[in-house]
């Protein structure tokens, strides 16, 4: 093959590769999964072409052109995107919801695995509280009962007692909730590497455990039920949804391993794992919000009806955020 034939054959691939490199720089490492697969294929092709040109000594001009493009591609792909506030805000408000919607099928499967066992267990334990002892230890059940027991001293203290612990105690609880919630989400996501078995098990297990706790507490008395529901209704919107979102991200990893298509499993993980990680980061953001609501709003001595109204608003906010934030009506 002559140099002219080689250039004519590879010109379109180089042009498309240059476009993807430019997009990668402009869009801060946020190409779609399909674009990343194409980028990876063209990247390997350009590297092979560069080696061919060097081995056949076809001139420094062509070699410099390809070498420069390969170098820019390498820097664009492996350099970390700028971590400024504007990029973080754009990710939270636009990029994450879009990526979530592109992969919503995985979320729906994860939500089914999590919320169905939760609802079924809640109902069964509510009807027969003794069933809870098969899932939780007596010590855990006793602790749950005391935690949401109506406390007359607490009612008498009201806002005074709440404000006394607002600064240090609430801040400490927020940190604890962030650590605890993030740990659950991280495990649900990372266990997707075990071909999804770990993610499925952890979603079902947490659904059963949370459902058993909720069913047991709400079965004790009307006072227990009101205190429990008014406490969890607001932050539960972000927290429970985020667990399912993390589970969906874990299932993306599992699908990449089980169904790599024409790619190797490592290539499939690299391509699909990119979006999975972004979804997991978005879930972490949601859990961060949930932790602050749980620490500062949920224990506030407000009427139950006020908290129910706030909870309904937050659930609608979560659905609107995931369903419509960053929506481009020309494409979606």
C-alpha cells in the first residue's frame, strides 16, 4: 500500500477521531457510552497507524499530525476534569439526571428488588409483629421500640431541647448519617462486580430489614407509628431512592461483565463503568442531602401534619429531579 492509498483509506477515521477528542475536551470527560466505545476503537487505530507511519518512514509531517492527535486524546481521556464549583453544579443539576434516565431500566430493576421486599415485609410484620423476631434480634427490636416511644419530657422541652443540641449534636449526627448511608450505597454499587449477585442480595436484604423495622415500630401503638412516620417521611425520599439508584449502578457493572458484546470484559467495564460511577456519585449526592434532612429537620418538634406535607413535597421533588432535571426537549 502506498502512502497516498493509506491516507485516503484512513482519512475519515482520523477526522472522526479528531472530532471526538475535541468533544472530550469540551464536555469534560462526559461522552456517552457509545461515543466512548467509538473513541476507544479509533484511539487504538490511530496508535496503530502512527506505528505504521514510523516503520515505513512516510514523513515527519504525517507522523507529527498523528502523534499530536494521539497525545491530545491521551491527555483528554486520562486527565481529571476540573473540580470547580461550576462543574460540580452542572453535574448535579444536568449531567447526573440525564445519565440516570439513559440507564433508567437498571434503576427500575433495582427499585423492584428493594421496594417490593420492603413493602411486603412491612405489611406482614405489621399484621403479625412476632414475625419481626425472625429477621431482627430481640435487642434490636427493643431498641427500635424505645427509639420511637413517645417521650413526655421530650415534648415538654420542645424547641428549647432541640436547639440546645442543634450545633454539636446535630452536626455529629449528620456526619454519622453521611458515613452510614454512603457505606450502604457504596456496597450496593461495588457488589455489582460480583456479576450482580451481591447487589441483588444487598438490595433484597436491606428491603426486608427496613420493612421489618418499619412494620414492627408501626404495630406497637399509634404514638409509635406517628413518631416514626413523621420522622422518616422527609429524608426517606432521598435516602431510599438513592439506595435503589446505587443498586442500578451496580447492575450496570454486572451487565457489562455478563454481556460484554464485541468487547472484552475489561473494555466493557471501562466503557459502561464510566456511567455507572457517575450514577453512584449522583446517588451519594442524594444521600448527602438525606443525611442533613435526617439530622436537622426530621427530629424537629413540629406537628406531624407539617412533616407529612414536607415529606410529600420532597418525594415529588425527587421524582421531578430525576425525571426532568437537565431535560433537553430536542433530544429526550
